[in-house]
C-alpha cells in the first residue's frame, strides 16, 4: 500500500508519460468548484474513499447533503478505491445498479 502511494501519490509519475499541459488541464478540472447539487432529484450513487490524502469524506458528505436521492457509500481506501478496495467497489456498484428484490 505504501509503495502504491509513494509511486502514484506524486505528480512525478504522471508527468513521465503525460504532457504537462494535459496534466495542468486535469488539475484545473479537479480543483474547480463543482456545480450546485441542491435540488438534484434523480437517484445518485456517490462512492467516497475513507482516506484523507486529498480530502476528507466528512467534507464531501456535507457537500452532498443537497442531493435528495443520494446513496453515499464510503469504502476503506487511502485514496484510489480501484486499487485499495476493488472488490468492495464492484460490490457497491453491482448492488446499487441491481438491488436484490
């Protein structure tokens, strides 16, 4: 786990294969304010990482409070859920898409 964070938790790895302009565009999109979700009424699955490397799940939960039909699930992972909890991620998505009757 620490090896993954050391390798992928730094922009140095990304900048080896990604043009700087593309990296900066992605960073800009990541840091810009999200749209206003208050009043969103469609069913929405939100999957959060329990890790605090790039933000706290509690802050995200507060921001998501405006979504009326949000299913918020937190998966134990440092940051990148695909690497830290792939089985839990798949189970969460599968259960939400096709709930047991």
